[in-house]
């Protein structure tokens, strides 16, 4: 069964910075069911929630970092207002260079997961390519997930390929019970080259998505960090590909 499609709003950050609500309206018209936040462009969570409700969109998730005692209330209030149940964070290359660094990173994310759990929220981790170096005979991300059992993975499928080195379907099959969100991006699998509309690059999305656990996977989240063509056009084309191929479910 295909899963609903969302779009990471970081993709359209330039356009959203000029007219956030206008961008949300366009995204709804493209067929997306949800959005994943990456900042609110000066709007309050309540204002964004009203705009989403008016457009028939939902907040699939949000990139807000990880929680600590100082920011917990703000993260919980924002998440509850927007309606998301999974909050996402990530770390840079230094936090994954060694086994000791990974243990420290995992402990911080696990602590966040434990703070969020009583509020009905899950802590997710979004990877880049640096989590796919081998540490102690396994990929760094897999070690991280073992050390942070309360954390879920938002697997960025393009970065997880580490530019064609990693067999993403095989990896995903191993960690599928921990993956409720997939980041769907496409490109030439060449470092520092711009992304392209989903379905027009080198990623094998039928195989990738088939490797997920349908009982766990909730959303397919399109994200293009940069694009060699017009970003809004590529975001629209990505939705069309996922819907027409039957890999993702759009708006009715």
C-alpha cells in the first residue's frame, strides 16, 4: 500500500522566505498530502497550523533538532500546535567520526527521546552521507541506532547511498522497524552535484520503498537540497512521479 507524500519545506526555502503561505498553497495544488517544516519563516505555529488546515494539508513531521530541559517546552508546544508526532534532528560529520563520538551522539538523542516520550512525541534522526562510513564492522548509523533504542530513523535515501557505495534497499531492510519516514531525493549520485526531480535521477525508488516495513512507514518526504532546474517545478514533478507510479499517495 502506497504511503502519503509530504515535502520538506527546506527544499523551497527561498520561495517560502518571500511568500510562505503562497508556497504552501502551491504545494497543496501539486498533490502533496503534507509538509515537513524547517523553520516557520517568521510565522507563529498557530498561524502556520491555520494555513495548513485551510489548505487541507497536514504537518507530517518537523526538523526542530533534539530536546533538552531548556527547549523541551518550546519543542512540545510547537509540535502539538502543528500536529506533528515526530520531531527530527541531525548531527555533523564530527559527531560520527569515531565509535566514541557516536556513543556520545546516541546518548544525547536517546535523552531527547526520553524527554519527548511522555508528551506522545518521537525523536527522529535525519542522516547525511557521513553516517555511512564503517565503524566496528557496521555503518555508523546502524551503530547509532543500536545505542539509541528510543530514536527512530528518518532515512534520507539519497545520502544513505553514499553516492552509490551503499545498497540502500539492503540497508533499509535491516533497519525497517525503526524507519517511519523516508526522505525521497534524487540526483546523479555525484558529490556536490545538484539534485533533480524525483524519478529523473539514478535512485531506484521502487526497490528502496519496497524494502521499508509497510506497518512502520508513515510518510514519503520529498527533499531536494538544491536543484539544477527551477525548484518549484522539480517539487511538482516529484509529486507527479510518486503519485503516477503508485509509489506514493497524493491528495484525493
